[in-house]
C-alpha cells in the first residue's frame, strides 16, 4: 500500500489523528507513553521499538500498535525512517 492508502485505512479503522513523520538516522525518542492507542506504519527505512517485551526491529511495510499508556522508546535505523502514526 502507498502512503495515501495507509492513511485512508487508518482513518477507516477509526484513527482520527493521522500524520506522517520522518526522522534522521539514529534519532531517538526516549522512554515515553501516549495517551491514546497509536498505530505506527513504517514507510521507508527502519526503527527499533523497545518496550517491556524487549527490542524489535521494524522495517518498511510493517505496522505495530501501542496501547495507550504503554511505556516504550524508539530509535531510528542507519538510514533514518519515514512513518505514519494514527491515534485513537
């Protein structure tokens, strides 16, 4: 699916807030939580997600959902990462 199709799918699933983000290689989001359920879809590049279950590498085409209030951190891959986040 392309960026618009992914956005449309997330909206169809009830994610009212959908945005595209791009971060540079190695950029990190320190440990944090979200107030709402978030869906993350990787468009280009890769990121590593760390939560209570460990660290998982996510690549283009993959999606992961994070329940509201879940503590996690993220680090972008060596080429950076472009991704979509939907919140509901």
